[in-house]
C-alpha cells in the first residue's frame, strides 16, 4: 500500500478567551481554529489546535511498511462546520517543542474541566507547568550528552554561554580564566576575532570539557566545537555590540539556529522555540513550538475551496524520526511532542476581527472523520512480457476479493484484464488464456462504502498499479483503515483513448 494513515493518540483545542484560558477540551468531539469576542470587551481572542501521533506507530510505518522508499506525510483534518470566513485564509502547523497532557474536558462542561493542557498550562491547573512562551525566542539546546545554552543575563550584564554545564562569562578584567568546575571567564574585546579566540582558549583550557575541543575561524567569526560527546560538530558565531563591548553569541546545530534570549533547558535534540505574545491584553501562553526551516507547514484556502486541512508535514516527521531511530540517516531530529495548528501571527494579532470560525472533527468524534497522519510512497513495480491493452473497451475483474479482511492483515489484490470483446482471430488457443495488462499509467482509489468519501485518491505517483508475470496487482495494509466499515475500490487507466474509470462495486469490509 502506498497510502497509510495513523490516528492521533491525543488532540485538543486551547483557547485564549479570558473565560477559557485554563479550560481543557481533550475529549471534545470538535477541534477549533476560531477567534471569539470577549465577554466584557470588543477584543477577539484566538484558539489553537494541539495534536500528537504515537511514536511507535510512526516508527512502525517507516521501518516496516515504507522501508527505504522516499515518502511524504500530511496531517488531514475533516471540516465539521465553518462560518463567516474571509475570502483568503491560511492555517499553519509547527512542531511542538514541549510535552503536554490531553485531559478529559469538553467545551460544554460546566464548570470547566482543567485536568489537562490549556492556553496557560501544559499539564493542568494543579501541577501548573506553564507554556514557556513570550514575545522573544527562547533557547536551550541539548544533543548527545552535551548541551549549549545561551543566556541573556540581567540588564547591564554581558551574555553568558553554557557548554555542557560549564558557564563562560564575559569579563573586562585581565583575570581571563579561573578554570573552576562551574565557570570560566572570557575576556571581551572590541575585536570580534579576539573575542572568538578568547572563547576558544577558555573552552580548551577547561578541565571539565576534556571531550570537547574548540577551533576558531576568524574570517567568518565561527567557533566550531568538536568531540565524541557532542555527537556532531556545533558552531557558535561570535560578534560584539558596538560601543559597550558586550558579546553576542549565536549557535547552530545542523539546520537549527537560535539567538540569545530567555534561557530554557529542553530535551535531547531540541532547538530554538518560539511562542508569540500575540497581542496586548491576551494572556501569555498558547503553546510552544520550533521555528525555522523544516519546522513549519502552511495551507491557503481561497473562496470556494474544500475546507478540509491537508498540511504537508514531511520535514517535521523526518525530524521526529531522527529521534525515534537514533542512528537512522535522517536529518538531525527533535522529540515528537506533536503539532500546533493555528492562524498566522498576523491574523491572531488582529484583535478587531474574527476572520471566521473553522471547526474540525477530533479523534473523539463518533463519525468516520477523525484526524489522521497519512504517509504516501511509491511501492509499485511494473514488469511483464504480456500484451498491454492501450485502447478499446476493457473488462476488469478484482478476482481475489474475499469481501472481509482482518484489520491486522496485509492483502495483495489481483486484477484480471482483457478486451471486453476480443478480436476475431483464427488460432488454436483462446484469447482468454493470455495474460493481458493495463498500461503503467493505471491507478487505484479507495472510497468509503457508505458515504462515498474518498479515503485514498487516484494518485499518479503513489497509487500506481503494479505488474508481474501473473498480472496486475497492488497491496493494501488493512490496519491503516478504520475497522467495521465497508470500503470500495475504483480503478483508472490512462491510455490512448483517454481516461477510463472502472467502478463495479468492488466492495469489502475491514473487521476487528
């Protein structure tokens, strides 16, 4: 199967409306991206969606189903109700940087339920672990067994750099290093190059950093940290603020870049995270997420568009995968804390307009439309020496459809094809004995048997039919489908006559 979906292990909506900043909706049937008018003012307050998919399920799909194939992945949300939308509207998704608890609340609970994440808290109103977001970028990088933190010290102080528990504090005095177990001093300078050299000397002189060495490239102001405990080389860019000799440090790990600001310690493979204060008068909070290339996806809706969400999150899933697989050859990764889906900042900060209401079915819905993370890849193989039917009236049969399949099974479906009315010829053998094939430009689609909702669309890359010496075929993993439902196949071939669709009630059921 070249389409495979998994369903969320948790999802919820968090609301910035003053009446709901501590409200949990972890078991609500609806997820909302909405801006609500305040009870006592004319301000509009935004909401955001949090959603997470299970690590082991992601790992199983990639390791055991996709294998070495190149894949894409997308978050899909199905529209429940939309109201008063503007003609052009965007939604965006980011990788969440901190863990959160789903809770069991619903929007309609009176009094409100607060036993899970909310706009203010990551967990609940008893533990009260707040979302550490504000109007600035926060830092804190951990990788392997070593860490880098770039901290903004109190007003009037120079910036502090912490490497694997060692504090490097810029000073003006001539006492350059004290080489203690807690802190080293580096001498700041108006010269950027000299600042980098001083930092290099301080790191290499630190008895507590025996597994880390530093080298400086003056032309680019880059300090490179190397060593087995790092797991990878890390670079630090050095600069200085004109006039007050205060140093500025910027660190990068792979594709991640962070700047000095409020300090925060995160978990392995973490990068710089951001959360907007969004607007004056709105309570700080609302999640915490990674920024920068590879951590972001967006979708635009125009007037008249299908309003289902379909966000390409391949780059984020690959970053999650690096953490899941350890030695796997994916890009440097992050822990999987799920996704946050929201309006762009420019919309959220506009407190004078609602921009409409976007409601989607949650994983707690009693419909066939829960959210899902769908993986797509090309698993087709087309090789045969038979006759290819490139035109004419074609007859197609799905001959090994047992009509009921266990949810944990993988089924290879076989197709037989022939001309519906074979040409009259004078031969000693039957035309029906020869194996005949559709062109390589042939595809399958899957629909819900009751609603006719498209589950797997005709995809010219990822739903191609395969061919071998026995005929045409394709594979389907049944556990990527919801159980106790009927489904039906459609088939399509693009040949010399154009597009031909085969829809003959090829129906089956997935059972538990």
